[in-house]
C-alpha cells in the first residue's frame, strides 16, 4: 500500500471518510497487523462499537467512526491513534491524513495559515496540528552516533526587523538578534542533524558534536571558526577552509553541504512561515532535517516514516501553550 504513488486526488478517492482514514493509518503504522499500544502484544480483536449494545443502558450504541481494538493479552482497548501525537486531537482523522501527506510531500513545508484555509479549521488548530506532525518527524532519540566525514557549521536564524513587533524592534539586525543553530552533515551517508544552541562557543560546539558523532571513527570538516579547534583535535583528522581568505575548498574539504542546507532552511522559513519563534525553532529544524534525510524516498514512504515515528510521542496542548 505505502509503495503506491500518492496524490491528493488518490487520497480523496481512497479516504472518503474518517473510518477510511483510520484504516489508512493502520496500514501505515501496523503493516503486519495491530500492535497493542499498552503492552506491545501483537494479537488484538477488533471491536466495532457500531454493532454493540451498551451494557449500561441496553441501547444500541451510536455508530462511531473510531476503529477500536482490544488486546488479547492485557485486555485494554486502543486505536491506531493511542500513544501517538494524534491522540486526543479534536481534528478529524481524515484532516490529519491529508495534512500529513502535504507535509510529507512539500519541499518547503506548509504554513498553519494555509492549512487552516484549506481544511476549514481555526489557525490555532492548524498551528498545533502542524507542530504535532513536526514532533513525529523528530529523529529517533535512540538513533546512534553518526560516523563518516562530518561537516559542522553554524548559522543564525531570525526574522527580518520589519516583521517584528514594534516593542521588539531594534536598530540592528546583526547576528546577536538571531538564534544560533548548529548543523552536522554526514557527507558519507547524507544525514543531517541540526540543533538550536545558546551560543557557538567551543564548549557548545564540542558538546553538540560529541553527542552526535562517533569522533574516533570520523573526520571533521569546518570553516576557520576558532570554536572548532579543540574538538577538531579530538578527531583523527580535522580539515578547515578559510572563508575569510575566499577559500571554499581545501584538501578535499568544504562546508558547502551545510551552507546549502542553511540556504534551503532560510528560504523555507522566510517564504513559508515568514517568521518562527525561537521557542519553536527546534521543531522546524526537525522538519527540515527530516525532509533532507528522506529526500530520496517517495512521498508515500516519507508519510510512512512519519507515522512510524508517532508511537510514544505525544505532545499535549498544554506544554505547547506555555511557550
Ligand atoms: Zn496489550
């Protein structure tokens, strides 16, 4: 199923209602049949509430679009949404599937405003929906260290002054008004990992690199930024280019892959979202890292990967509101 090329017309045809959306998500999340969200057991019985009678009242239950399963082992009930970022959402499951597809298929992302308009939901709901999907795009926390030729580079993300609220507008648009991020691109495998950081001191760069890279098994490529010198000495080899001298490639080393990643990220943030707040920037980075890391997949496989990443990741409304 996931292998078939997807498109909006195909989705419209395949998913006429919410029940069909449940079936579709079940196929993506459980290709080998339902897995209990509570205990992980792989045998469950389908409960169709539409056919049952309430034990309490004896009356026929009203038909429900939810597809509920009962675990053969722990006897608890669950659905494909249980334990995922979709759990407890009031947004129609069908809308989830369509927005998931759009986020999986678009090159620059989709803004909450656009989602609100297209799917006739409030901008607030759309904003929250998109952030929950970004949450599912985050790298598996158990993913191991990267090994290979690693390009490390830093950049600064920030809205243009004219887009800012007057109280937050300064006379300068220098780097210190922006939020630093560090990206590590593995040239050997094509994987990127980005992180929002407080600063770009040597200590910070070292900790980001050590948390993500198998240092003794890798080679480091950077620019001449002094912050890379100490961590550079811990690698078997550290090559750097001197951008100040107009040097972009030296000894087979360049930071071009990181720079093109940043350029694409900034185009997307400026063009699609116009501005993103610092407190949510890490989720946008998760989205763009995901897109970069899955660029060779089909839209359907990318969607599959997002739904696969949904288990055990719930993002409730309240923690988000506190930002
Ligand atoms: Zn169970």
